[in-house]
């Protein structure tokens, strides 16, 4: 199970991946996630959609709840 300490490292990793990407282009970001982070295209699109739809405030709380309840993969199976 991932712990809260791993989140800061992930943020740094994604910042590095996205530093040269145009934020307005979801195709570019999805491409980086697919090529560099080895996400499948459907999962990359879903991740980006979640980030844009809910933002860090809501997702931070969802992360905390999932960690507290020991939910690692979730119902969608990504």
C-alpha cells in the first residue's frame, strides 16, 4: 500500500514530466503520461479528467480517505 509520504515524490516526478508540456493541450499531457509514465491511454485520459474536474483540494481529501480506508486500486480497476 502506498503511504502519504510517497505523494510528494509523485508530485516531483510529474512536475518534471510536464515541465515542457503546454498545459492547455490535454493530448500532450496524455501523451507524456502514456509514453513516459507508462499509463494506458484510457487511464491517462481519466487521470487528467479527474485532475481538471476535481482539482487538488477535493482529490487531496479523496487520497487521504483512500489511505485511511486502505483502498489501493479502487472499483474502476486502473
